[in-house]
C-alpha cells in the first residue's frame, strides 16, 4: 500500500513538512510506503478552462500536476499539507489541486484522503474544510483524527514543539492506515460500490 503526500508549502523543511514527516513515521510502522512531493515552491498556474485534458488525458501545462497524476492514480491514500494564508490554503496548492483533480479521469472512489494545515495561530479549520472538499466530491473517504488536523508554529521548525499537534498527526496516520487496510479487505471481498449514470443538472434547467 502507498500514500502520496503533497507538501504545499513554499518551504521544503518548514512546519507543513514537520507535520507530514510525523505521519510518515507512523505509515512506516504500519508497513505503508510513502512519497512526499514538494510542490509549494513550483510555478504552478491555475486552470484556464480549456478542457483539453478531456481529449489529451492530461493537463496541457506539463508541470508538477502531470508529474503527480500517475502517482495519485497508483496510490491508496492522499495526504495534502498546506500552510495557512489568509485563512486558506496557499494559492499554489489550490491551483495544483484544481488541475490535478479535474484533469485526471481515473476513478478516485475509495482512495482515502486526509489534509493537514500549519499555522502561526488562526485559520486552521477554514483551510481544513477547504482542502477536504477535493476528497468529498471525488468519492474519497476522509480519514479523521482526534481534532481538526492542524499544527502550530511560526518560524520554520517550530511545529516540532507542538506536542498536541504532533500527536494529532500520529493519530491521523494510524486512523488513515486502518481505513486503507479495511477498504482493501472490502474491495477484495465485494469490489467497488455500484455507480449510477451521472446526472448533471444546474439551477436553470
């Protein structure tokens, strides 16, 4: 089993990385392979709604999104980590996720998702809510922990002093590992849930 972990912080070794690495230790104990992709310092632009990905099978902008896409398809779980900017995930990460989820046509059902946020003080829960929406629109069960997944620190590395935050990361990783293993057993026994033909409506017809 494998978990793909996305570091959306511009800092490769900042507080977001500290949170992800704490989870990585638990995944290793659980026999789960991990890979951390640091995308927060990459020049990633937003989606331009060209819809070429529906024909090409990948985004027209050949950057970290297309690098991550096959890794996302192959993984059993996805962890997304972000610093808090104005009570939101940072713009680079949002552009990355918008394009990653939209340009990939593979079935994401029952891949387990989790997100973590790092902040000096406030904005953790709004960032947490924002990131979870990518999972819930995609049929991905969301792993939870013992609180809303966040860690505190201002200067790079200060999160290592947040005892509660680090415990939250470990608990989240254990719960996520359990959920992935349970889903694997269910898939082996029963397969994926049946899907109905998609109904797409809007508010005017």
